[in-house]
C-alpha cells in the first residue's frame, strides 16, 4: 500500500486535472446510467464534489476524460479518500 503522503499528492494531482478537463468543474452525467444514450433529456451536469459523494456516479458520468488509465484505476481504488479532499 502506498504511503498517505503519496496518496494525498496523487489524489490532489488527479483532482487538479479533473477540474482542468471538465466544463466549469462539472462532469457530464447520464441520468439513466447509459453513457451511449445522449438524448438531451438524459444529460445533465454534476459537480466534482457531488461525484465524490456518491459512488454510483462512477458508472453514470463521463469522468474519465483526460485521465490516464493508471489515474482512472487510482480514482476507483481510492475513491473514498477523495471525499476527504473535497
């Protein structure tokens, strides 16, 4: 397991990247959870804070944009830790 300071730094770097990549700090959310359903009534935006308040958003938002595969895996593995940073 990585040290807390390393986890903290990587988490902060990922959050910074997420804020830079998404529109005004909001992530595209698919209300029905189907990322292929781009009907206007199915789309909305949630804040990054909301994203980290409910794990269900991992599957129903387009949050991976701009992140490398290892960063995506890190978010999934340490998702609860991000709640402490938000």
